[in-house]
């Protein structure tokens, strides 16, 4: 069976006033097979969100390659990657169109994912019920709390029934009780529905659900003449 | 401790500093120029059309640059939903085109009615102005989504 994602020796460098910050000193080499639950664990500023962006095609790595279903997509867009592997993404910062209500946002996301109109209402109803968003379906995202907006993102990503779900700190902005709901949900999606999950988190207790664990290391710092520490 | 003078604070506001201030100056200046030039014609076309084009461009750029934070949120969401750069561009182009067309529609309608429901060169110039409005409304958005900082906005 072919893999969904494979990254090979992915490295990233950022210019800095005194030199260059280098993420993933040894390069990130990761293989995600269908049905996997992969967790990427690392501290703040270690490049977790950057890795999510690289995998989704929102940032290009300085070196290394990213393959989706056997195809080199290192320079390809998120849209291209979605055409190879149906991907749902939940970012660290909640993302919703501010001019649309919660229900309209879900409808738009499903429409853009190519879900037929006849199926959308049912999927929206399911997702909204699952995340307990019934009372805020007609609300605008900017009037909601960060935790509610996070739940909208999760509902939106799951409504398209993705093959691959990429999550950047899925429990960020959620209170403890909501966080405690999310992890069993992700485990259930992975185990019962076969949804492949790639999740980055700073919290080891959430990474314990994963089949595969990748530990990031702190970034290095390179000056033009010599390399200093980590 | 010496209190800062309120006068210097307030008077500091009199100095245009932002790019959008420049656009406002350009629009008002062009409106004035238009009022002056309408009496002249070159090759049968009033010079006022020239300033119409010149005022549509900064006005649409200004509208696109205003409320950029909210527009950025919208663009981030559209990409997260699987949208592409050209879709985002098309969305903003249509918005700019529609705004310009609404603004110009009284003159366009008048032109069509007075020429017996036919399209003449003046009508085409008005439509071209609306198209340029769309292009200049979508320009800042395209620049935003293609910038290196765009993907950084997904990070908290």
C-alpha cells in the first residue's frame, strides 16, 4: 500500500538579524501511511507549525522533499496536494470567513471541497451536532470565543470526511473539558473510520495516542562564519 | 516628570504618513483635475475620462487596503477550505469590478439610453474603467496572499 505523505530530509532556514535560524538540524524524514496516527512533539518555536505549513504547501522548505501519494509536491500548492490526498487542516489560529455565519462557513468549506449540494446539509448537521455548535450556527465567528472557533475549525475539517487530517495544536484555545473531548474523538476517527491523522502538539500527554511519534529538536543558529550551539 | 505636549501629539496628525493617505490625496486631487479638464476634448473624447481612469485606480486600491486584517482572515479561511490563489484573486476582482460598475452605472445607463440603446466608445470606456477597478481592487490581495508572511498568519 502506498504512503499518503513522505518527507525526506526537510530543513528550513529563516533569516535573522544576526544570521540564520535553522529548524530541523538533521532534517525531518517522516512517512505517514493510510490509517496512521502520527504526532509531532516539540517546544514553542521549534518549528511545529512551520512543519505543518510545509506539509500543506503553505511554506516551501529550504531543502528536502515532500511527496503526497508518490508524487513530489515540494513546490506544489495546498490545492494540488488536496487533489492527491483529500486533506482537512486545522491551524493553530482559528480560520473562518468573518462575513459568514458558522453554518455558512461549513457550507462554503464543503462546497470548495467538491461535496455535492445534496450531501452538504446532512454533513453540516452531523458535524454541528457532534461538536455541540447548534446554538451558534447562525452566529458570526468574530462574536465567538477562541474555543468555539476552534471547534468550528474541527467541525469544518471533519465535515469533508478527509483521508488525512492535519492538526496544529488541536487542543489549543480549548478549555480542559473540551480538550478532553477532542482526543478521544481523534482516536475514534482514526480507529473506527480509518482517518489518517498528523498532529503537532507541545503536550506529551496528547501525543501518547499516536502510533508514531516524532520529536523535534530546538532550532540551531548559524552565523555567516560559524555555527553556534543550539 | 515633564508632561508631553498635547499640541505636538495632535499636530502630528496633520502630517500624512501612510500609503492610504497618499491615495486619498491622489483621489481628491484627481477629482479636482477632472472638474477642470471636463471642458477640454482630444480626438472627440473628453479629457475627463482620463481622470476617471486615474481616480478609479487609487480609489479601488484604497478600498482593498482598508480593513486589511479582516480581509486577511477571509483569505486565510479560503485557503484553509482548499481555495486557490486565482479563486481569491477572482473574488476580489469581482468585488472591485462590482463597486466600480455600481458607481459608474448611472452614467453608463444614461450613455446607453441617449445613444438609442447602443454601445458607443464612451460606454466602452466606462466599462473599461470598471474592469480596471476590479484589477486594482484585487492587486493588494494578490500581493498579500503571495507574500512570505501570509503562511505565518496561520500560526498563533
